C-alpha cells in the first residue's frame, strides 16, 4: 500500500512558528497587565517624592532663629522638582511657602488629587489619562509627608512635567518588557520545541513513512526512554504499527490461502457433484452391504458439498453490493421455514403480519437460513436410520423467530431466533462467529454463523448470542433504522 506523503505546512502555519508567536504575544499581554499597576505606582511615588521635598524645604525655611536655607536655593529646589506652589499645614496651622505664578492667559484649569482618598479606579486609570493628555494644566496634590503623619502638604505641580516623566517611565518599562518577553519566549520556545515539537515531528514523519510502506518492519517506530505523555504515545504508536504490520502480513497470507482454497473448493464441488450421481446409483443396488453403506456415503458427500459451498460463499462476501428493499419479514421467515422443513424440527413464526424491514432480501434470507440450520443441527442431528428411510426425525425440537415491537422510539428492529436445544457450550462462545472455529458439529465448517454475522454487519446491525442454557439458545439480530425512516418502518407493522 503506497500513500502520497502529505505536503509540509508553510512556515507561517507550522507548529514551531505559532508556538513562538503565541509565546511572545502572551508574555507581552502579561507585561501589559503588569504595566497598569506599575504606572499607577510610579505616579503615586512621583507625587510623594514632591510632597517629601516640599515638606523638607518648607521645614528648612521655617527656622525659628535663623534660616536654615536661603530662599533663593529653596526656589531652585522647588523649580528642579517641578513644584509651582506649596502650602504646609502643621499643628493646625497652614503656611504658604510658595505661590504659583499664574498667567491669566495661560493654563488655569486645576485637577485635584488627594493621595489619602483615591479609589482603585482613579489610581489605575488617572495615570493613563495623564499620559494621553494634551497641553498643560495645574495639578493640586494633597497628602501627608512621611515624617509628619498628622500634617498635610498641599502643592501644585505641572501636568506637563508629570506627563513627561510618565512617558519616560512607560518607555523604559515597555522596552524592558519587550526584552523580557523576547528572552522568555525564546527560552520557552527552545524548551517546548525540544520537549514537544521535535518529538511530534518525529512521530508525524514516522507515521507518513509507515503509511507509505507498512510492510517494512524497519518503518516501525523505535520508542525512546521518555516516561511522560510523549513517551507513552511513542510506545502506543509502535505497538499499533507492529500490530498493523503483523495483521497485514497475516491477511496477505490468508488472502493467498483463500484464493487457493476457493479454486480448490470450486473444483472439489464439481468432483463431489459427480460423486453424488454415482452414490445415487449405488443406493439403487440390490447388494445389502452397499445399501447399508450408501446412506452414510450420501450423508458424507452432502456435508462435503455444503462445506465447499459455504467456503466459496464466505470468500465471495461483498457487503458493498447490498441492494436494500422493503421486505415483509413474516413472509421471508415463512419462506425460510418451508426450505428448512426437511430438517426435522418444529418452526414457530411469531413475526407480526405486515412487519417491514429494509434489507437485501437475498443476503438477509441467507443469514436467517444459516441461523435456522445452526439451531436445527444443534437440536436434531439426523441419524443414519432416518437418512436411510429418507425421512428426518419429526418434532425433535422447536425454532421460534420473533420480533420486539415494544420500543418504537428507538426505530430499531430486534429479531430473535430461539431454539430448544442444549445451548452453546461455554468454551465455544468466544469463537462462535469466527470462520472455521465456531462449529460444534462433527464435520461442520463453522461458516454458518460467521456468514450470518458478516451479512448482519454489512447491514449496519449486529448478531449476538443473547441467551444460552441447558434449555436452549437465543440469537438476536439488531438492525438499525435506515436513514430517514419513520418509527413505523422498522418498529411496528406497516399500515394496511
């Protein structure tokens, strides 16, 4: 069996490329999520640094005996920190240290920020509002210095200064995130590519090579020593390939053997037909010894003919050529019973009038005949005395065929074939439907149930041994409802 090797996917759709891109994207997403609280924290720290600076400068200017710092230096410090105005409240007293130089033609809008009373929403999203803002405006920031928890600092800063520092911090964080994400993605990609992608590629290439030529034993995968899921997959694939390889070799040998047996059976059938004609003449002989032995010879020839016919029929099984039509099941069962009347058993047809199934009439008839013959053989083996007199032993047992019609919602047909024989032995149940194995009758081929099972499977159904005991056996045929069939088609008698 030769199969065309499937083309490799383009690089943009390969597992390795997708893995690398997804790793970078996911790490970037994680970094962006982290960026929100990072920007918020930087903004708060930016405000707190200026509050601390304003408090310390104000404390230095507020000396009792002499100034601890010159006012000009203090103004330079305020300007360096971007502080436009400062008011410090201490001991319930407020002192204006620096007032902003407000330009009547410049920005006059004022945004208030209370560091001690910010909501989580304001802390997360106000920094982004500052980042995308335009122009300049004043920001009034109120908060308690670290060394004066009961005091209050009230200062005014420029939004432009805040935006500039936020952008610088965001660029640094984004650049660092890009480096971290690329490095992390590369490491993750290298690890996953080594642990997963390469072994999967190896499995895929091996499956393609094995599919192209499953007859070669060297195409069977040699699993690694890995103990994880990939190693388990390798071992299971190797076991499956070995099973397929052995099965194909066995089927090839069986196919060659079957072809030879079919030819032999065909020629043997012609030879047996000639022998039957000769045996009929021997039966008319007046020699007592010949008369005594001829029935046994006729019975042996009949069994040989049946075995040859069943072997050829099983070899010609072709489920794909079924010609399904609507079949009156009761009429079909009556026809089977008429053909099997010589088997020496009593038949009961419990199929309802007008019950219709959809099946191939010829093949389905054949499966029912095989099941009925199997039941009759189990109950009433013909003795040489009965064969010699030309009559089967009457009423040696009963075969009953019935249909379950109490489950219309399933739209399925369940046909049971019950007999009153000794049942199926336990040791024979496992190979009951296997050719050349399931027969319990001396000289039997074991093909009757195998052919019946093949036919039922070809119809999409199932043949099973439902019950067995010392009082008989029950075989069940379950046929699924055909596509588009109504419940009445296979679960109830057809309307008159």
